[in-house]
């Protein structure tokens, strides 16, 4: 399952939600641990930005890259 790290006000995150739905991907959305830019979140997503996805040990940030 794909994990989407996002915050509700992110228009870039909305774009990723639409894409994941259109492609009928199995995904879940969660806020970044301790907020984006936090040390806990950067341990998962080094850029510390949202949106980002994580799947089977693969992590990718930036809506254009996703």
C-alpha cells in the first residue's frame, strides 16, 4: 500500500490524491510525523516536504516527481 504524506491545505497534495484515485492505487494518507520539516519526518523523507509517498521502502517527494 502506498502511504501519502500530506497536509490538508496542500493543493499539490490534492493533485497526488486525484492521480492515485484515477490510477486505482491502494493508498492511505497521513500527516508527516511531528509536522513537515521535523526531524522525525526527515528520517523518512529527507527533503522534509509534502506531498511525499512511501511504498515498500521506496520514498519520493515533490508532486512533479510523483
